[in-house]
C-alpha cells in the first residue's frame, strides 16, 4: 500500500519598503512514505523547491526522538532510505524542517 501526504504550498507574505507585497512559495511540496505500512524498511520522498539543509526526525507516540538526521535537499525530487526493523510495532511520526517550515507524516511499522 502506498500512502501519500500532499502538503499545500504555504504562501508567505512580506512587505517591502514602499508598501509592495511579495509572495514566496513553500520550500516543500509533497511528502510520500513508501511502503506504508512497512516492516521497517521504507523510503521518504519529498519535493524541494530550493537547495536546503533539512532536519529529519522520527518520533514515537510518547514523544521520544528515535532518529534526528540532517539531509542536504536538492531542487526537485529527494529520497532518503530508512531501516527501522529493530523498532517496536506501532505508529511513528516523521517531521521534516528547514528551520522555518515543517511538514510531517506518519509511518506504520508492523
């Protein structure tokens, strides 16, 4: 089964001198986690609108951080492989952030 988490781009607005409004696009467009559910091996896929250092955290439902890694995202399609076969069965949250914006999803380990 494939579960996709589509994230609507967040539009940020800022004003410049002279009262003009500038619209900026979100750094992330969508996040997919495949396969989901998983036995522990899965791919995290997302689309980046610019090169950025991205923090990837995997968190259990009690709030404990299982993994906290930095990833250099490129413009376009990005993928990161994970092997969590040693974890207990359950639901885990996945959070990607560039320090300003954040997207999240969940993985079911079964």
